C-alpha cells in the first residue's frame, strides 16, 4: 500500500552501480578518517563523533546527489517524502520490532558474550565527556545515523533492486546487505532480526520516512545507553 500514489512513477537512470559507488565512498572515507585520528592517546568524544558521522553523512549526501543527477530526485526515486501516516506506521513497526529485537539482543548476549557488543558500543563505550557531548552521541546514534543508513540502503539500494526485480526482492536484498554491511560478523544474525521490522515499514508504506522512523525507534535504547555511558552515569558498555 503506497502513501505517495500521486507521485509519477518514472524510471531512474541509476542502479546497483550507484549503491556500490556510495558504499565504496563510505568505506574509503571511514578508513581515511580513522587513519587521520589514530594515535597513541585516546581521542576526545568530539573527534570520534566526526570520525563516525562524516562517512555516513557523506554517503547519504552522495546518494541524494545521484538521484538528482541521474534520476528524478530523492522524493520520487527514494520515496523520501514526509507523510504523517507513513511516519505513524514507521513508529508502530519500530515499537513492535522492539518486542522482538530486545529479547533477541539479550539472548544473543547470553550466547555470544562480549563479542555481542556493537561497533558503536566499542567506539563510544570507553569514552567520557560532559552531558553536552553525551547528548551529541545520542543524536548521532538515535537520529542522524538512521537517516543516513536508510537513504543508502532502503533508499538507494532499495530503489535499484525494486526497479529491476520488484519490492519483495528489494526487501530481501536490503535486509541482508544492511546486516552484512555493518561488518560486525558475530552480530549478523541479530542485525537481520533488527532489519526486518524496518524493512517491513518501508515495504508496507512505500515511503522511506517510515523506514527512517522505525530505524530511529530501534536505535533509541542503544542511543540512550551510550549517552548515559559517555556522561559517566552508568558503567561502560
């Protein structure tokens, strides 16, 4: 069911190659930034925020630029258009997903142990800063990162697969690629579980905003944990 049926269904002139380029730019930028900030002394929270946030923001911006240069823009190609109905459904899928992902996370921690820690937990878990920096970490993890990731995966990649093989193929491919692309090998099964309600929100509404809201709800608890950890209000994750 689409919330944007009034949008013209025009074919865009980009495909899987566009996603590969964006993903390559993300990985290259992440490596270069990591090398630039690497050193014998621990980095300040602000430096880590830049190192984590810049590659994601650059990748999402490049995806949007590609849709403008080779397609119809993000509103049509990525289905990135605000809709209160799609937003509400996205929140519902996100909340419903928590009833699955939270128990799955707890179970995975019991099975895997310390290796179950996410990359974000490893990066930010040992840092300490004031409440201002702690809130900045929350904003990045719970609000900004989901927007960037959804634009790249359930926006650009989804659009490429959907135009060629249909929306159910887009749902399956983006769910798997999203889980694998985090490069957290021990957490791939858990990330697959996390990705399903987000992808279903995108599938059901045909609107990227739904996926973004579902993803933000999913990241809310990890964002809060990292915020309190950085602020020193709870033990390191």
